[in-house]
C-alpha cells in the first residue's frame, strides 16, 4: 500500500480497526455473573487480524 492514503480508504481502514478491538471489561460480569472469568475478546462481533484476513478495499 502506498505511503499516502486516500482519505476515503483511510476512513474505511480506521473503521475496520475499531471492529477488531476487545469488548469492554465490564461486559463480562454483566453477561456471565460476578464469579465467571471469561476473556472480553469473546464478545466482539468481528475478529480480524491484519495477517490472517485481508480487506478487499
């Protein structure tokens, strides 16, 4: 990819970056209860890594 990105492409990449983050930590006790220990990444809808899946932008 080029060094200087088009603004629309940059905006799409920024949106996809937000989708790969974990859910907030407070969602775990809210969903499962106080004693359950679950990784917050389980609650994210889109799990994407820059090496595994490429974007068709």
